[in-house]
C-alpha cells in the first residue's frame, strides 16, 4: 500500500516538474521577450546618446566642422557605430590613429674602456639616466584595402642631443590573404625579431634588443632597415599554415662601431633581395617555425675604396608566443665572400629568450652569442656572448618596469657586467 | 517499511537533478558566429574562426576585408572571444596593440557596448563578423556553421 503511495508521489513529482519545464503560457513568454527587447533597446539608446554626446564634446573642443549632411536616421546609425579606426588602445585624430611609446632608463655598466654609448647612455660613466627612444606610431585607413603606417622616433644621442627619425613609413595594400604588399621604409624580414619588435621598447620583454638584432646606428651588424617593396601572404597548405615573405629594396647601412673607437662604417649596400618561408601550424596557435635568406653586396672600405663583397645572411627561427609563454630562438649565419679576393668569412650568431608571465610579472632569461671574425668588417664586435636575466612588471595595461642584469664575455677584453632599469609606458 | 526512506531519498535526488538541469539550461547560452548578409561564406572551422578573430586571416573569399566587431565590457560574447583565443582581457588588449604596431593589422577590432550596435555594425560592414548570443540573433544577420554545426537556435516568439 505504502509502496503504491510512494510510486504515485514520484509520478506526481515528475509531472509537476515536467509541467514547469514545458507548459509556460505562450503569452507570458511573449511578454517576457518583449520586455527584454524593449529593455535592450532602451539600453542601446542610452549608450548611443553617451557616444554622441562624447563625440559632440570632442568635436566642439577640436573646432571641427559640423557633421556632414547625411540624412536623419541613417546618419544617426552610422555615427553610432564606431568606424574601423575606433580602437581600445589607439587615439584618433582627423582619421589618424596614433599611439606613443616612451621609456626612461637608468643603466650601470662596469666597463673600464668606454664603448659605444647607445640611446643616450654616456659610455665610461659608472651609471646614468637616459630617455632612449620616444616612439610615435601613426596609422590611417586610406581605403578598404589600403593603409598607411609610420613610426617616428625621437632618439637621444650624445650629450643629451635629440634626433628625429622616420623609422618606418609604409603604404600598405592588402589584395587578399595571399598577397599583402608594402611600399616604403621597413624593417627587413631578416629575422623574426626584426619584424615583430620595432623601436618602441614597450613591446619588448627585455630592456634592450639582442645585439644581433640591434639597429646599425647602435652597433648592430645586420642591415635591419631598408626602403623597398615587400610582399607577404599565405600559401595554401591546410593545417600547416605556410606563409611567405619576399622583399626587394635598398639599404644604406652606416654602422657605429661598438668598440668605442668612434668609427662609422659605411657599407655602401647595393640593393638586396630577401625571402623567407614560415609555418604557423593551426594545431599549435602561437608557434612559428621559419627560415629566411638575405643577400646584398657591400663595401669593405678599410681594405680599399673598391673592395666589394657579397653578404649572405641565413636565418632560422623557432618561436612560441602564447598562454603567457614567450620562447624566442633565432640562429644566423652571416657569410661575407669577397669579390676578386679568395676570402670568405662565415660568422654565426644566435640568441634565445624565454619568459613566462606570472600575474603581472614576467621573469625572463636570454642568452646571446655573436662570433664575428676579428678580420672582417665586424672586427669591433668580434666574439661576444653571455646571459641576461631579469623581470618585467606591468603596473597596468600602459605602464611597465623592467630590471635586467647582463653579463657579456668578450675576446681579449674584460667581461662586462651591467644593470639596466627601464620604465616603459604607452600613451 | 525500510523502502520508504529510500524512495523518498531517491525522489529528492531526482528533483535536485532535474532542477539543476533546468538551471543550467537557463544559464548557458549558445554563441553564434554572425556575419553580414552579403557574405558568401556559410561555415567556418574553429581553427579558421580563431585565425579570423586574431587577424591572421584578414580577408574573406573574394578579397573583402574582415572587420571584427566585438562586444566591449564584460559581456558573455567577449568572454567567449577571450576563451577562444586563450587570452585574458589584458593579453587581448596587448595583442592588438602589437598587431597594429607591427603592421599585421590595420586597426583594432571595433568594440561596441551593445547588441543593437553590434547588429548595426554587421549590417554596415560587408566584411563584418561578430560573436552573438543566439537569443540576440535578429533578421539581417547571417549565422555561420562552426565545424559543420549551427548553434541551437531559439525560435522567434513573435
């Protein structure tokens, strides 16, 4: 008897719950939906009003002319939807998006014989403050497929002098994913770092660039800047994610020797060709494996005004950036083959950099190595190798602080030890 | 006599399971991938969607530039986007800053604060793509299948 009662209770319970799930009156559901949509529309209108008010205020502050004479509702709709240039990080002025990156540094270096002072650091001093690079990035959408990009850098030189330079100026036209073109001054695709990290220190984890990827005016040995044409795009390859890059351009590299001699080494570069292939496998987002080839002809003015040599630079890299990790590994072989002289120098270099973001802190480790032949045009560099380690702390999305310790071993010279602190900010 | 408490306990457990299931149903909402009506694409794979949302793939078939439209704030759509890309809000912001700085993207995604503005942006930009809660899918949006599956659509009530 009791079992029957319990069974009946169970069935009743099922039916009640079942009804609760399925038999909501249709009119009530409609009303609820209508109320929800009306609330949503009110919220939309409120947010549009805020945007329009903000724009009106901005327009009146900038003394902009009144809005164009597009007709009523359409104009309101278009103005309420942000244009493609509207950004989270970037500021917009008269169709230009811009963002600035700055830094403030303090460096201590125990060098007994002063070497090249870079970015405002006074060589020979025990330690000093400097402002490094102030970087202004401007972009503008010219049409649906055409864009403009420029990077203007105010660089601190010797005796607190400042120079303004145009690091990059590019007219970009993306036909489709298989063909993206750039015309202008670019950082060569000679390696991953050269393409991904430009003058602003904000994007870099470390306080400085690896020496092999350093710009020529700061002692770097590679032609990292050029004026020319660049093509890049995807090659149909399924999950492999194969991409190509090809460049043809003119460099005119004048290197500052880093040994403190004050020499400027003019390479008189001929036009270069540069090509590379890299994989970005779909199955491992963040992984990039690639290789590139660069060739130009340069002068060795120290051997004679007409001594020319072929410069070939081969790069291979394995990169993983994702889930807080940053693993950068790049190797180079620089080959100098003299014309009319049976002389060839093969000079290897590499760097590896590991970091992991833990909360707001990103500890990092880097090891770099350059073995330039002491009789080559890179005699000022010769053999340099050593580790760097430190950490970057981000106070928020726009202010960061880095501390870096460096130990550099040099051929026939005392080891160098340095501490760099760097405040970086984006504005 | 002993069976009564057991059956009562079983009833309670069943009730709890049913109530919990209905609660999850109410809480979880499918997210759809919506594009402009003129977009000829009908479906994407998850990998393609990730490539589009991270600007690795920047044009649709036919060369129309992709315009990514995202919800700002802490909306469900934005959380789904961050989950898809394995990024935090801070990582996402930094990622796009870097993409523009490197010239890998011409601009950051359009961030809009409401579903209505997202709908209008999708209608204006022929290459527009957005993640939209299924309940907010409206006429004028084209829903793409993802890995061959369409999201479970809620039928319009009026």
